[in-house]
């Protein structure tokens, strides 16, 4: 089954998500440069703090705690030390462009937590073979939001339709490094239907996916009973879709892949026509 990740700094929401079957709770500390990069997109700009880590860690019984730090800067070593001291089990490096940045990150983590790389720049894609030759990488995630902006694309799932995600996944698989990409909303929803994306994860051997803000937006929905219902039904529907995907033949996977390409092309055409 896919490892499901959900971003929250609210302990009660983290408990609800964990009890529904979410595998990882994600604290997001990344702020450096993010607002400027994603200023025209309706994306999550987190206001999480290092002090949020310990309260989340305290309530988790099964789910792992992943923390996205800032891209490498003069304060990276101190920041990474603090998040690990507070309880981060997996530390994620975003928006890197060079082999040297990844080397520094691995050195700063120093085997005290798992190392997760978030590939989200064209420069990182260009150097991915060199990067994957480094020791100490525990997993990789492809960040479709920033990466599609880097390639000046109109829609983040163009990277899935044009084969970029396929090529990267092949490289991760060859190195026997667990990997994932992007996020999903609730089954039956999404500009690109969530169920089609989940099937693509299975076609590509992906093991990790983010539950997007639209899966359960706690800025708009505050009633805890409603949040619990959304998580319980939402995770159940994803798991049901996964059970179906596990039975897919090569022909069925190929049919879904072609459907995704057609849907992405239609979405991109619509975006261009509205601009």
C-alpha cells in the first residue's frame, strides 16, 4: 500500500489522520524563496514552526513524523539539528540544484534520521544520476508543483503525461531507493481524477503520495467530527482503489496511462484558452 502523508501542525488533526490510516504526518518548515516561486499558485504556504514538532511527535503512536526543512542556506546545520532533536524521524530537503547541496544535507543529518530528497528543480533532474550515486539517501519524492514551474509548464501533471516522472522513477528503482511523486485529492475528485493518479502510482512502482490540501482542508473545515469523517472515508476509498490497481494487467495500466495523457492535454488546453 502507498504510504500516505498529510501536512498538519495540529496534534488533534494528526491523531485523526493517524487513526484513519495515514502513515506519515508532515511538518513543513520551508519558507525560503517559496512565496516568490509559487506566488501565482493556490498552493500551501506553511507557517509551521520548529516548536510544532514535539507536540505532534508526542501524540503519534504509529505514524512517522517527516519534517521538510529549508533548502540549504547558512543556517541549515542548526535547523536540521533542532528538528532532529525535537523528534523528526525523516528529514526532507527541498529545492536543491546541486550535488554539493545534497552532500551537505546528508552530512548534516548524519544518520540521525532518514534522508528524503524532494526533486523539484530542472537542475536536480539534470544531475540526478550523480545525486543518486551518493550514499545516505533513504528515499526520494518528485515535487510536481515547483518542478513544473521550473519547466514553465501550465499544469503540474504534465510531468506525468510527458514521461518525466516515468524516467525519474526508473532511475530511483534501479538504485533500489523508495520513491513517490505529487499528491492526490479524494477519490472521485481533482482536476485530474485521484483514482487515475493512484493507478499511475502503481504502474510506476511508487510507494509514497501526499494527501493534498483538497483532501481535507482544515482551514475551511474546523469541525473535528467532519474532519474525522473526511479522513475515514477518504483513506478507505484510496485503499479500495489501490486494491483494484493491484489486480491491473499491463494492458489496463497502459489504458489508464493513455487516459491520463488525454485528460492532461485537455486540462492544459483549457488553461491556455483561459489565459
